[in-house]
C-alpha cells in the first residue's frame, strides 16, 4: 500500500513539474512588507450634569501590524489551458502578525502595556478555489465560492459592512475576525467598529429572512465537488455535497453518511450587456429529512444588479433579489423579495472610514434605499447616507450620515417600529468641524437577549459639538450630549476629549 501511495505521489509530482505554472503578481511568498506601528493616547473630561459628577479618563494604546506577506492574489494561474492544468487561487491573500498593547489610567510604565496576551499569526483572503481547468471548463476540488447557500435577497445598505462588525449588544453577529476572536482582537475593538451599534432596531428588523446555509454545523456538510464552464458573457457550475463522509477516517467521532443524505445544485451567472449581472443559484437535497436537520431542502435564489455610470465618480446601482426555500418532505415553503438603489458619489470601489461610525475602510460613500418583504408580508425599509465633510464632498465641505430604519411596515408581525440617527457637519479651513447629531429609537427589554421585544418607551438623542485639528496628530472633540427616555432626562453630559495619534 505504501509503495502504491509513493508511486502515485511521484506521478502527481511529475505532472506538476512538467506543467507550466505562471503565477500572478504577489504570489511568491517573500516577506517584503513593512511593519506599521500606530500609537494613540487620549484623555477625556466629562461633566455629568444630571448626576453632578466630573472626572477624567485616560487611555493609551499601541498597535503593531507586520504584513509578512502583503495583500495580493496568490497561487497558480495557468496562461494556457489547451491542456489540463491546475489552478489554485487565493484572492487578496495576506499573512500578518497583528498585536495590540493597551492600558487605562494616568501613570504608565512598561508592564502596564505588556499584558503578554498571545496574538497568533492570521491568514486572510477573499476567495479560495482549487480547480483543474481545461479550455473554458473546470473541475473544482474545493472552493469558498461554490457554496450551498440561498441568500440573494437582503435588506441592503451602504453600512452593511459596518453592521457586520457586530456590536456590544450582540457580538456573535460579527463577521470580522479581529472583533469576534478574543485572541486576535484589535485595539479598542468595542469602541472603534460599529460605534453607533447599527442597526438601530437591533434584531427587530430582519435584514435577511431567507438564509439557507448548508455549510453550517447543524447540517454537517463534509465535502463537495463541482464542475462547470467560464465564458465571456456567462459562467455555470453544477455541484454536489454530502452530509457526512462515507467512511469518516479523518474524524472517527463523526458518523458515516448512513442516511445517504446528499445535496445537488447549480450556479449560473449571466452578463448579457456591460454592467448588468444576473445570478441564479439553487440546490436540492435527498434523504435530509431522515437526519436531525428534519427537512429536505429545495431552494433557489435570483439576483439582478445593474451599474449605471453617470460619470467616473457618480454611479447609480439598482439591485433586486428573490429567495425561495421549500421543505419537500412537508411542502412547506418560505420566500423573500428585496429591491433598492445604491448611489455612489466617489466611484464603485472607493471605501472610507469614519471616527463616528467605523474606523475601518469599509464604508462606500453615497446613499442607499432598500426594502424587503417575505411570505408573511413582513416588510422592512432601510435608508442610509454617508458623506465625509471635505473638499471632495458632493457639496464641498458639507457632510454627515443618516440611518433610517422601519420594521414591519404593514403591521403583520410585532407591529411597526422605526429608528433614525443623523449627523450634519461642516468643515471650515480644514481644521474646524462643527456638527450636530440627533436620533430616535425604541428601548428594548433588558432580559431580551435577542433584542426583539420593546418596552414601549423610546430614547431621543441630541448632540452638538466641534471637532478640531489644530495641527498634525492632535485633535480635540468638544461636545454636549442629551439623552431623553420617555419624558425624562436620562443623561446630560458635557465632554472634551484630547487625542494624540500617530
């Protein structure tokens, strides 16, 4: 047996050696990235007028990022596929060491920073696939893109990536590795990402009614294969996956697939004209009703997106989607439809950050409006706007943001609720930025861990302030904040925050 395995290995190695394997730029694993160190120290003075309390809070932090292999597309990308060849692709891959040191108080020494928490090396990438390709066709061994999931229709927003960072009220919703995992959390992770804790209506507003994902732990999908073709105007793939392996030699704790539960599906992408993309995906299962999943899926999803470039800077993008999911063992089904518009004011791929919303470059600049509805006629609406004040603003030096949410518009569920938060700001001489902020949202019951039940009271937020940058690396934020719960003043605070950062 060992001799057979060795022979197969030698044959496979010879095939790879004989094959031409040009690689995309950046794919060679050489360390050439330069480490970046960010330092920050800030002290804030707060006068709680309601409770007649005053005080200072100082914190300091050091963040070290060392990109061992900087972001690039890495892998094997054959130029000539007239003969069968291997394609191994990692898009936007990076391998980094990211460590943070932070402390609070007023008198610092070395040991205050060195908490000696181990921060592991981190591999990040956008997409992964391992294929054998021949001409326009591929045989897929593994992939992060050919998945068994139905989620083409969502309530979308320009703040989607902000909301995916999670929040203090429901951190499990985070999709950022440096927020979710305690051993890799970034500096001040609870204070820098999704700062305003969007969505305002928490889980009372449903952004995605139908999300059938059979990669989840409960479905125990252990393997998949796919095959398809890639052409100029369309691509397709057919795929198959099983619940467990036939003989679980890799994990004896997992049972074998004695129920013979399988999934079969197909993906199709069509671009009939420039800037118009149509995606169709679907899959069906057999024998899944015999497992603890308890249902046999038959799902389909459709999405349409059209980019209308009004200029290089202004791009209008209407989007629509539809998802359908059925349990073939009971014929019960659910569906969701969604549609809306995105308007980008600095190009489609331009991303920015915000000291008010999120410190990461994950926010497109522009506006969005979308609506979704499901088979129970539960309808939600979300309107968003983000424009940093500056010389490049849509209206020069004027900016701000808006988040408006409306859940259960038709009143067929828990009843209609809405929340709104907005800020307007104006930049003067690139050093002074006066701003006003206001908002409204319902209060949620304290013992409701999912944040779906409201108390009947509401909170009104008002703030006025000025953000100053007297010179490089130094900023001052002076503001007054008022929070009203029901008809009572919950908090009334004056604050001044001084920050030095590099």
